C-alpha cells in the first residue's frame, strides 16, 4: 500500500526561487529519505533523516521531519534549471518488512 | 565506481515470450530489490532479496520471478510477459536492509505487445 504522498504533484518556479515539497506518510518509521529522478532515469539518493532527527541539511537541501504529524518537507534553495526533476520521498516503516515505500513524487520544473 | 547496472535498457517483446532482465551491483550489498514505475502509481516493489538464496515478494509479484545465486546479481524473469507488464523497471541495492540509502540502476523500459 502507498505510504508516502507528496504534495504538490507538480511545481513550476523561476530559477533562483526556493522550492518546497511535502511528504505525508501513514505509519511509524525508522527513517525517511528523499530521492531525485531525472526524466526516465534511475533515482538518486539525496538525503536520509532518521526518526529522532528534526532537521537535516545538505548543500542547498533542507529536510525537516515531524513524526507527530507524520510529515516531511524538502526545501531546495536558490533553485537552478538543473534541479528540474521528480522528487520522491521514501519511508522505512518500523513494521519490520525492510521495504522502503515510495510516494508518487513531485514534478519540479525550474524555468531559466 | 559504485554502480548498479541493468540490461537491456530497452526491450520490445511479444506476449508470452520469456525474458530476463539482468541486474548487477559492485558494492557487495546484501539487499537488492526490483521495482516497476508506472505513471500515477509511483514505484512499486516487485521482489526483494535480503541475501544470497533469500528472496521474498514485494507488493506486485504476480507474473515475475527472481533468483539470487550470487551476491552481486539479481535477475528479474518474466516467464510469460503480458501487455500489463509494460513498464519502466528499476533494480536497486543497499548495504543492509535498514537505514541505508538505496542505489538504483538506470532502468529498463519494457514494452510487451
């Protein structure tokens, strides 16, 4: 069953602006990860945040996690045309199945 | 270079003709899995493997088989492909079942006519 739901489904911004996308999930998790996918290509891992962490940074990426609301957000600051891609959250549930569950993704378009 | 490779990258076949998509990783990862990606449905796990000779079903295993005879290889077998298996397939691996990033292959675009 689908665990992560990203919001919005699609986002279009100008280069230099910030992009924020959200992920909501349903069950308790060990960690949550964000991935990027360029059109038709394999997913690339961006960042992993553990359930006992609230915020994490990596370069222009900032991820927050609110386990009480079962939600996470990914912020890309000072976006570039090269950031155009689909972004997916993936959750690692505590249920013990070792199965990362992916959402349906947010399609980000950064206009030059 | 650490990577997951898949072959073929593109495949057009006919209903019922058995095919195998190969997957190999060079990172000595224990955990490997197969996903299919369809528009509006995201990534769905087909099968996964915790280690050599240990495999289990994911969310959509019907019509697929896998094997894990060596740690580095995890082929996906479609014994009698049908048009509803037309999809984009990804192999992925990670160092351990929990708490690790996943590395994805470049994808195999399969069309079954």
